[in-house]
C-alpha cells in the first residue's frame, strides 16, 4: 500500500512540474503586451556569459505624493496595487492601494508592486520585479542614462519576458 502512495505522489509531483513549465514557456502566446518608458541605470557585462544584464528605472517606479492614497506607513516590500493609465507607454500612475481596485480595463491596468521607501524629495518608490533583465550582447548599443521603450510580455501568473528594447529620441 505504501508503494502505491509513493508512486501516486511521485506522479502528482511530475504532473505539477510539467504544468508549471508549460505555463511559463507559453508566455509568448498567452501574455499581455506592455510598453514601458525607462531609463537605463546600469549595464553589467559579464565576461563568461553572452548576455548583458540591464538594470532600469521605469517612469512608474517613482510615484508622487499627490497620487499616493495610502495614509499609513508601509513596511519594506509590502505588496501594493498600482493603477496605471493605459496609453502607448505606461507612465502615468493614477492610484495606489493595498487592495486590488476595480477598474475599467480599457482605460487602466493594475500592476502589483513592492513598496520600497519614501524619498525625501516627495515621492514613493515601488519595484515591480522586472527592473533587471538579461539581453543578448548584440544589444550593447544602449548605455547608462539612455531613455528606452521596453516591450514587456506579462503572463497571468506574474512571469515576464522582455521582448524588445528601443531607444527613445530625446
């Protein structure tokens, strides 16, 4: 009887791993396409890999006090829901809340972020989890300080993939 339970649990674990892997591999086909405006903060060029690591600061990372609707002080990495106006580039935050808001999906989009800190200059910093990503070394035409438009594919389980990075004319 123990052997049957063992094989059942083993089969169940394999099935869960296969399902999760398939979901993450299908991000190209079943994902939401987002375009974000960002500034490249840092480019890391490892010698042993063929991919460069990009660290960017999105325009929606810094949320002004006027838009911040949370009155209480938040701990580091507290989940917040950031409502962003749907436009060609997602760059205008309309609301921040602790509970998922009901929105008009044609006009707005809700992103889940982690609260970082309140800056003395009067804004709050939120990270979304896709501020760093790897790109092939042929994309090294981008340098620190460049303004770029990032095409991001976001899956329904929170996974993401950077599709393209384009320089924005200043």
